[in-house]
């Protein structure tokens, strides 16, 4: 299982989409406060549909508190300022993927707390700023899950 950590997320539909994604892939979602919305937000519920009841979502007062509950997993920060293409890393069950807030990304102090070889990037065309948060989570999480042989997936029917 993988851990997805959204650091101070701001946009309810993005978090709702990630909630739905993690429910479907069997990952846990961790939200680091402060949140830019209430977990009862209508837009969050709409984007997450009825997956909220199946999603394992936990909120934490800080990143340190989150990591302590996870017993210090291998932390992989995904950022436009990362240097390692996400496809170049060997993923492991229990990896924790950290994503920053939509409008500003991870603070420099948080990014610097992650070793350089664990600061991942998703390649983009030159001149572009970033991907949508929920799309970035989907790209990385599906690749990590694929590399684990889609462990726990439903049987594919022909």
C-alpha cells in the first residue's frame, strides 16, 4: 500500500478526486492542515462522489505528526523543483508520496527536508508551470502501483 500526503491542499475538487483515486487503488490519503476547505465541502463531496466512505482519509496537524504515525516511511516529494524523473525510481510498498498545495507547491523548507534523490518530478514541456494536483497524483500513483504488478487489483476480464 502507498501513502499519499497532500500538504495544505487548497482546492476541494482536487482533494475529492484524489480521495476517489486512493479508494480505487487501495492507498491511504493524508491531509496536512490547515486545509483550504472543510471536509464537508459540497465540491469535495461532489468530486469524491460516494468514495469518501471507502477512502482511508486521515488529517494531521503537521507533516511531522503525519510521518510519526506512519513510522517514518520513505518520503518521496513530487515537485516541479524535483530533479529525479519519477519513472527512474524503484518504488517500494509503503512509500509515502508528498504533494504541495495547488497555488504554491511545497515550501522550500519542506522540500529541503527530503533527500535530493527522493525529490521527484514529472516531466513537462518547457515553459509550463505545473500539472493539476489530482492529475499529478494519478500519474505517479498509477506508475508506482503498476511497478508492484497492480497488487490487489480486480481481475481483468477479456
